[in-house]
């Protein structure tokens, strides 16, 4: 004889034995106590949360010979008949396999007949599978059932139940059980059934249960059959580490190992999406994360390193891959392409990847603003001038590697800085580009042509291109001093000087050094003039005839008509 499974052995027989559904128990018990039970109920919720068991308990208490405080006695003939499935008062039908009009007509005819008990209860499981014609045939009976008839409809997908049926029933929603509730349930079953498994196995059972009491007991039974320990399973941490480190080779190796262990690519992708969802919840709303406490801390650390943008992007890419795998001849190939795209942003130029990279940059900038520029290594400097090299940080290796979040350190009480001894090892010349980036745009534009030429203690000497520019810089010298002091962590003062090596621009000749054709004619009126040296003047300048006669003695103005003759 086959041994009875744990979930059947520990199926709830009273309302008090239901776990995690206090709101449903309270509503049904009060209705039974006050004799105000409804004519039709709709129980909806995920699988394994007690919908069918609750319907059977309701059927028992409605026909129990000795009910007490809204609970069945579970020892009378009626209660035992319901538990054994032999009661004439309870008709249970699976709507998934009996979803036609004929089956519904049989229910309607049976509802009008008499029964031994006080109530006749019809339990229709998976009612969303009824055909449209069957749902329409059931409507009139749900709205006006015969006396003492109660319908209990159960479904895992209430949205597929027609609106006309939902408007005629009392809808009670069943919830998934929390991690703590499931762990208490598992330990109680272990004690009652004299089972022994280790702590790691308990955590695995609770995780596999995923909020379902029935799935949890099935996982517990599997562990007990295996000797009380969990077989080495595929760890998804290797995939997450590969994404964090941007190591596509490591990601492909993790996929190959998982498939070698017998895991289907579709199931592997689904497990990855669930692991990424846990990371997402740990960032956005940790109280919704349903995992053991120790595991929650590990997920939180991984999520912080992965970042919200990358987590969302990974879920989107793997979700798209899961949809494409349905009809793909080789689902493993799609999974490998997806993980390579996630682990190598440089190979993916899609808009989603660009947005992810932009989000990483924004997170880095925010960390730098909160923790100071010392969070970054100093940029390479020119050894001759001491100034930071333009684009110096781009010369550092491994710029595609993610920047680890900067540790948040509580701010210590501020102490007054002494001007004579700077309290930081960062020299102003090394962070001059960052100083300019931190000031207003006008100040930045004025100080862009300048440079730090010397740092003597707490005095920074800045050279301007010329004296006029130095005057403009002097008007905003306080902003520059404040920026340098803030980024370097010490009080600095700035003095300005004109750069002697700067270009003076175009040297304009003096007025006396400029000689024109007019000057040459004055010196020698009879000097021949080369027409090629003449240039055309502006059209808006009118040359006086008297001026021309003065310049060319003996000349005469000839009208155009006489000139033509």
C-alpha cells in the first residue's frame, strides 16, 4: 500500500488549522456563527494556499451535527463523510475537465433535489476553465439558487472568470504564506511526523515552497526521501557574480555547468529571473523579500554591487529570451546570447544598455558628491607642471569594470582647519579640472584659460593669460577659493598673476608705421600707380571730388557722355 503524502496527511480539517489566511477564516466563521452564510463564494489565490481545503471545511461546518464556535466537530458522521469523500451533501467537480454545458445542467438538476444534511454544497475547482456557454448556464442558478444550496467556486486566475459570475458571489482572496510562517509550519510537521533534516535543508524547503503550503510539504517529502540533506543544487550566485564583474566567459561557463547537471535552459532562465527579482526587491522594498534572513543579507550585498539599472535590464533581457525560447530549436543558444549581452555591455548598443550605462554613471557621480572626490584615484599629472593631464583618467586601465559603491562613513564632527597645514594629500593642481566642474558656469568659463603655476603651503598661484583677464578672474576669486578648499579638505587662498609666457596676440603696427598710396602720392605726385595695388573700397563710402582733386593736382572730372564721345 502506498504511503499517504504529507500534504494529504496534513490537509487542514478545521478553520483553526488554516495558516496564513486569517482574514478568510474570520469572515467564514462569523458567517456560520451568525447564520448569515452566503449562497455563493469565489475563492481565488495561488496554488497550494488552501482554497479547496477551506471549501471542504465550510461544507463540513454547514452540515456538522455538533458545530462549536463556527468550527466543525470532525467526529460526527457528516464530518467523517466529507473527509472521506462519500457525503451526499457535498458535490465536488473539477471544472478543468468538466467544463461543458451538460455538466453544468447536471449540477443544476442535482441542486433542486433533496439531500440528507442541512445544506447541499457544490465545490467547482478551477472554475475559470468553464466554457462561455457553461458559464452562461450557471448564471441563473448562482443568482437564485434553491434553498439551502451553497456554491463554492475556486480558481487560481480570477481575471478569467466572467464579470457576470463575479458579481453574483462573495469573493475571498487567499494569500501566499510568508517565509516565517512556512518555516514554523515545516518545523511543526517535522516534530509531529518525527522527521529529521538539517537547517540548510529546511531553508531549501521553504525557498522551494515559494509561499505555497502544499509545495513546501512536497519539497519536504523529497528531502526526507533523500536522507534528510539537500542534493548539491545549481547556485545562481555564479551568474550574478559574472554580471557584476562583466565577465562573459564566466557567465557562459556557468550556463554550461548548469545544463551539464541536467537543468533545462528554460528552467535556468526562469530561475535567473526569480533571483534577479529578489535582488530588485532587496533594493526597492526589502520588506517584500520572502527569503530567510541570512540569505536576504547575501542578496542585498549582491544587489548593491549589481545596481538597480543593471538588475532591471537583466530581467528584461532574460524575460524576452524566455518568450523567444518557446519556439526556438535551440533554447540554450538564446540563453547564452542573453547572458553575453548582459555581461558585455560593449557588445550591446541597444537603448536599454545605453540607459543602464548612463544609470551607472549617475550612481557613480552621486556617490562622489556624497563622499568627496577622494573616492576616485587622482588623475595622472604632468610631472613638469604638476597639472592634471587632460583625459588622464581615461588612461587608467579597466575603465569598463563597474565601480564598487563607496562605503558610507558617518560624518565626524567638523573641526576648524588651520590654514598653515593642509589636511589632505590631494594637491590643488591634481584636481583643477574637478574644481572648475564644481563652480558656476560663468566662473568656469572665466577660469578655463587659467592654470595653477605654483602651490606654496596654503597659497595657490593661478596665472591668467593677461592683465585684463586677471581683472575678470579677481571678481570671482572667492568662488574658486571655496571650491579648492572644499575638494581638498583644507583652507586655501588664491593669488592671481599674469602669465609672462602667454601669447600677446597680433602685434598691431603704430599709426606712423602705416604707409598708404595717399602718403606716397603726397611725397611724389608724379609717382606712377600700379592699378593692381588698388583695392575696391566699400560701396557705402562716397569719395569727395575736392579730395580727389587735392590728391591728384591737374586732374579734371570728365562726364560719362563726353568720355564716350
